């Protein structure tokens, strides 16, 4: 192959490939886009979990519904959320000799966890709802009594 043809063939190959500068520019643009998009997506995921937890601790939520069903059957609120899964020893037979506990009210202990994989917090009698119970989520940080706790009552209480 003559030298002129070889030189032309090599120049043709070079014009088809990306240069290192072009690749670095594209990588930089992708990194900038990721820096703006990823945090936004993560924040959306946390907000969705917060909404799920807020629904879970609300008085019309699924866990509250099972607590109320326990109350209607037994005549008192459960002392702990585990009482919804396993019959507590403090429940006696009713006047007709039957068992008022009609549980389990939840099929598994996973129903006692919020979207952040922390156990829902329950207190009977409640500090806020003294005639009933308090039910709340510890929120993202998993610590009780912090600003991110998710409660059905106003934060200023």
C-alpha cells in the first residue's frame, strides 16, 4: 500500500472516533445533570414515605382501624401493638364464656412498621388523646421526640 493511501486511511479513522476532550465534556455534562436530578428524586421518595406514614398514623388509617376493631371486640384498647397479633394474657372470657378477642387483627409484625422500617409508636392511654391512644411514627431519623416525627395531632401540642 502506498504511503499516501495509508496516510489517508489513518486520517479517515481519526475523524470517525471521539477525542478525549469530547468524551470528558460529555461526562462532565452528565455529572452536572446527575448532581441536580438525583437529590430531587431522593427528596420525592422521602416525601412519599412521609405521606404513607401520615396515612398510617391517622385516625382513618389501616392500623388505627385494627386498633378500633380490637376495642370494639374486647372493650378496651390494646396495651401494646403486639396485642393485635397475639392474644394478650389480660383478656378474660366474656359473660357468656366466650373469648372476646377475635384476632389476630394484623397478619404479621410487618404491619407494625412505618415506611422508614421503624416500628410505629403507640401509647395507651395517650398523652395527647387521654381517653384513647396516641399513635405516631418516628420519621426519617428513627428517633422519637424529634422535629421530623409524624403525628396525627398538630406539632404545637
